[in-house]
C-alpha cells in the first residue's frame, strides 16, 4: 500500500508543485498517471487505488477528480488554491477506470479535461 502523504500549508504546496508538476503527461505505473489542466493537477495511482488532486490557480475555484468504474463512481476534491488532497479507494482489480479533472467555482462548472481511460491494476481484463 502506498504510504499516505499528509501535506499542509504553503511549504506542502511548494513541495507538491516541485514534485509532481515536473512529470509531463503520463508517468510510469509506479509514479502514477498524472494530468494537468488550467487550474488543477491530478494523479491516479493504481497501486493503492489513490487519486491525488491539487488546485493550482488562485482564482477562487477548486479542482476535482471524478471517476467511474464497474458500477462505482466518486469525486475527490481539492478546496482552494494550493490545497492538495488524496482520496484512497478500494477498487476491483483489472477493471477499466475512467476519470477526469474539472474546475468548479462553487457549484458552477468552469472547465474539464478530456476523460482519461486507464486500469485499476497493471493489467485490464
């Protein structure tokens, strides 16, 4: 199980930005599959079934990751600029997972990434 990171404050934001924004596009399975849109950055780690999400713009909006797999769905939210959140799920192994990053200003939708299709483990059935 991937160790859970607890990050707070500006120092955590700097560490997160330095650590994760250096990854371009899709990283290896051990590093997670990471994507960025204006205002948000998110990663999926199949080892541990963890989503992480970071709000990257001081615009009053927040970033969310929405996901769906085999009859289950959920949302992992980062509330406010520089706020990082991890959401740990217990998902079925070897199933297709679709997810996307979206930006919301309160309850008002602002923008969304393309939908990313991946797998809940190293190999999909």
